[in-house]
């Protein structure tokens, strides 16, 4: 199997194992465990010895490689990504229903492309928290469906679909009376329903990732925004552990809650990355001044997906900068710093592309179509670390099922590998 096919299959396996942010963090941790990384608890002392380590905080994971040469002013190379994706989150008193149908009470999480979630077999995935505080991951497999109204009952639907988030987006999961959705989830997790005191559960599409196209060069899957970047970071971290000998501390920061604005304890606007980097510095004997010296020499590569030019809507893109599928990694630029790339960041991007052989292309938004943002500006603002925004170009971002050119996904992986290697 060639590199591109192997990379694509591994990306598909990572996505399949990660239907929620909690599963994504757990899958990343499992892969790091297999390579000898040591899990650490935040309420315990941390070792100063060189090696690979990681911590989990809810649906976020921070992993790092501490080389033998590390000292108080050793800089960091941080790959920033996020584990969450838009969808629907289960409400309290989740078991509802009407007219003989069992339904689940949900609310939109982030900014999902609503119509893409209709008429798909969905699962619920996330964590259950018991009365004693223990957490249990759970996923149901195909369970839910948000049924669209038949065209016979809405003859004008093709002239414009309007979805009321409260009335039209509550999924069905069976028929009859007395449905106990939480009890079903508890049994799937192997715990007593009466012991469940809280839960964080979201929908995920259950259709498997699939390659297609003339030469199977395209990949369709759910949650590629932004598991594609988390996967690249995990692979690059493992490769860096095998290579050794770096003069910086490589860090994978897979945050949660980016789709909500990141203002949580496990999000990029929260304290988690600063907490971890500060504690790493403390184990190396760094004073506050030395910690700031380390930050001044550090880099953050913010990896999040961007937009390839859509062939049916080319007018929505900048007329001069039109990144193509298969054209390589996006260097994301915005005059209003919605992306953190500046001239020095663009120069780093060019060096990483040259070192890795990964092609890259600039992305800027059409002036009449404001762009979103990433964790890049948040990390730069919180820590003062130089930051550059990159990502793989997608079609159908925030759909239940997104699309990427496999070469672009692999190119991002190669660029992240060069970043950790010190290019």
C-alpha cells in the first residue's frame, strides 16, 4: 500500500473511532499509549525526565515530547487543533415523543449545516458521568434519524427549505410509549441507569468514511473539521518520538469546544495549554522570565480546515485566490486577524512546505463573505506565541459529511511532521 492510501485509510480509522470529542481524545491517547507515551494527572506532580507525555482534560488532549537537552528556555512547537464538530447535543429530559413516535430532545451544537443532517442514520456518542464522579464513554451505533417532510406534504420545499430548530430537528428513535433513552444509553455503557448523574452526548453520522472519484482521490466522512488536523498531529507526534534529537519541545494541543467559541476550561481561550506549558517549564526549573523567553522563541501551527473553491458557487470565493482540491495545504490569511498568519508566519509556511515537499496555496475570503476564525488568534493572544494558520481545503464544511482530496490531507500530515522536526 502506498503512502497516500495508507494515510487515507488511517485517517478513516481515526474518524470512525472518534464520534465525539471525548472519543477523539481517548483514541489519540490510545495511539500514544501504544508508542510508550506516559499519561499524567493534573492533580499530581509531573516528572522532569525526558520522554513523551500527555494529559486529558474532558474532551481535550495535550501531548508533548520533552528532549534530553530541554532546559528552562527551550522553545515549544505547538500544533493546535480541535476535537469537536458541529451537530446536535442531547438535552436534559431527553426522552420525548409525539403521535406514537419516540423522539430525542436535542439542540444544535455549534453551526451545523442543518439540512445535511436530515434522513441520515445517526448515533449518540460522548460520556456518562456517574454519581461517584466516574466517567464512561458510550456510543450507540445507528439509533436516530431526523426525518424530512415528504415533498407531497410540502410542494414548495425545493424552492426553499426552512427548518425550525425546535420543531423540525428532533430525531426519532422508535415507536410506542415510555421510551427511556438515558436508560438505553446506560445499558450500552454497562452501568446502572440510576447511577447516571450527568451526560455530554452528541449526534454523529454513522456512515463509514469512503473513498470515491475517478481515481478514488476523494474522501467523504463526518467530522473531518477538525479530526483531520488532530489525526495529522497524532501521527506527527509519534513520528517525532521515533526520530528524537529535537532542540525544542513538540506539543500537540487538541482543544475541545472550538465550534462554540473556545471559552471553556478545555478550549483554546481557556487555561489548559498555558497550564501545561507552565508546568513543563516548572519541571525544567524555569523562572517566569525564562518561561517568557521560551514563548518568545516558540511557534504555534494552528491547523484547522478551510474551503476549497466550490465549482457551483465560485462567486463566493476571492476572485484571485481560489485554492483547489488537490492543490495542497491552505495558508490562511485575513486582514482582520481572524486567522493569525502574518508575514513571518507566511515565511514559516513556505519553509515547512519546502522541507516536507507538501504543496501549499493561500486562502483569503471574498470581501463580502466574512470568514470564520480558528484557535490560532486565541493562542497568539493568550500566550504571545507566534502563530500561523494552515489547514486542508474541504467542500461541505460543517455538513454531516464533508469532502477532502486525499492528497491535501496527506500534505497537511507531511507539513506538521516538518514542523515538529524543526524546519
